C-alpha cells in the first residue's frame, strides 16, 4: 500500500511540489488546521472499513472541533465502508441524521427509533415554518 501523499499531488489538490517545498499550501488546505473557522454544528460519519476515505480523518476533525468546544458529533459505523450497506447501519444513520436536523433546524417531526422500518424511514415536515 502506498502512502496517501499521492492524493495531494496527483488528485484533487494537484500540488506541484512536495510537502517541504509547499508547507504553507499543505497547511492551508488541511481541514483540521482550519477547524477554528467552522461555525455551524457538524455531523460527521464514517465507515471503519472505508478504503476511499480513511475514517481516522473524521476522528481527527472530530477531535479538533471538540477541542475547540464546537458543536460536533461523530458516527462511526463498524463493518461498513464508503457507503452504508448494512441495514442496521442505514437505519442508525437515518435516525441520527433526522434527529440532528430536527435539533438544529427544527423543521422535521421524527419518529421514534424503534418505529423505523427497513427501507421506509421517513420524516414528515411540520406545518410550521422553519425557525
């Protein structure tokens, strides 16, 4: 397995030098080093068997934001990868996201966790306008 540094030089960042030549650019493009600029509450999730995005990156962001006393929550799903394929994880994710939205946006009415049906989880919008 090759180190992840190739992602910065060959993929989305397309940096033209190595870390030691472009330290400032690497730091400027690192979300963890910019966590202090994040204002809204953040819900993070990752599958611990994700081979596209290392779940430790979500943990690093969670630790950075929690250390700054920002509103953040991290959901780690065992035995799932980049997409959630296990029904139990899909249901947990749906429940957590609906509750997150309900808590911060106050526009949804969410069912109780045990009332969610596999493949049929939903929230009904409230009649009242968003806060």
